[in-house]
C-alpha cells in the first residue's frame, strides 16, 4: 500500500538524508526521510510562503501547522529568539525529524514538537504558518482550519500557502464566508499566499 506524508506512522524504511535550504538569507541543513512531506528538500510552496514575509519578529508564540521536518519551525525559532514555536504534525517520523533538526540548529529549547491532540487547549498563537495538507481532502482541510484558526490571539494572523490548481481561490472565499477575513498577499509560481485575520 502506498504511504502518504499525512499517515500518522510510516512503516517503510526511513532512508534519512541531509538537504540544505536557504531561508531568510541563511543556509540551514535539515535531515529528511522517506514517508514525510518534501523529503527531497524545501518544497516550492513553502519556499514561496517564507519568501513572501519577513520573520515574525513581533510574535512570541508561533504555530507551524503540518510542520513536516520543520523548515518553518526551525527558521522562525532561529530568526526570532523571543518566540516559542509549536511544531505540529500527525506524522510521528516528521516529529522526530523536527526534534533532530531543531537540536542541530540550536533552537530545540524553543521548538515544542507535538501531535495535534497533545497541544494544550489553553495555548494561543500570535501567528500560524502553514503549507496545509490540501490532499487530505476538502472536508478534512476545513475541519483542520476551523480547529486551529480559533486558537489565534486577538490580533493574531495566519499565513497560508495554497496552490492555485489545488483550490486556493475557493479556499479564500470559504474562509471569508466562515468569518475569517482573508487577503491574497501574492501569487508566485502557481501558489497563492493568503493572510488570514480574526473576524
């Protein structure tokens, strides 16, 4: 059976490898593995998201939703020393990689790695960053967003990247209909970058 990056417990060989990604002007070495999203390196969508914004200097609590092997979580923690970054993913192998990559980057003390159900209900976030797992299906994606967006602080924002061909425009309309003001910040290489605010 084919494994997907959103499977909770990949069973195939890990086949770890190191990749280098340039984020906000700095080079980071990350370990990736089979059975996780973007095992070959920083994917185009996440690269577009990171290039669309400066590091969130004013944020103190950040959520990397669907963190994969931790490119966003590690880079934000490295660039914003005052921030605690919560790296959340259903994939156990991805979470192990984030811990490893955060340790390597010297930010492990400020990267909190957790499964979705293990994040305390009282935790709120100044910012949410996500290349959301569109391929889990529209219903599951909507449930995911409606679960986490209410965890934004009163002045919080969510920064999302979605492929145009994967329904970014309809997702933007849906978010607005749900009471979440959403603007398109940019469109690059077929990807839309969306900024979501509290209604």
